[in-house]
C-alpha cells in the first residue's frame, strides 16, 4: 500500500488494530507538527521499498485513546504491527534507512 499523505478525521480502535493481518505501519503524529512534517519523505521512501506494508496515519493528541494505548509520548512515533502485534517501534525517525530496516525486520517476524 502506498504512503498515506493526510491524517483521517477518525481513528480505528485498538481492538481493530489488534485484529489486523499482515504488516501495518502505524504513524502517530499531528499535521501541525514540524518534526512530523520533516519525517514524511523518509517514511514515504521507506514504504516505497516495502510494498506489502500498509500505512495508517493517526492524528494524535493529549488524551486520545489509541495513542495512549500504545504509550505514545513523542511524535512522530512509528509502530510496526505484524498480525495485530507490535513488533517494532521508532520514535522521531529522521532517516529512511532506519525506517526501511524496521519494516524489513518486522516483515520477517
């Protein structure tokens, strides 16, 4: 699946994510966050190398239940889920190579 450009108005529930199949990259952040904006080319490039990975953007904020269920504290936080289970995490990634390595590792789990 291709890189998702914008944050959708609603977010899935934790139970929905726990039931996902395959490799899913969940990106927690905010549209106004400069660090999140700066990370977008690296995230897009890494996802381009891993066509099997799906991408979900979650607009996070204080008190939002999905981010709290994953203990997200800084943005962007990337969480790789494999069949609904967290297998890798990167906080404030800046390099495409690091994100691609995380996805490759998560795909092998």
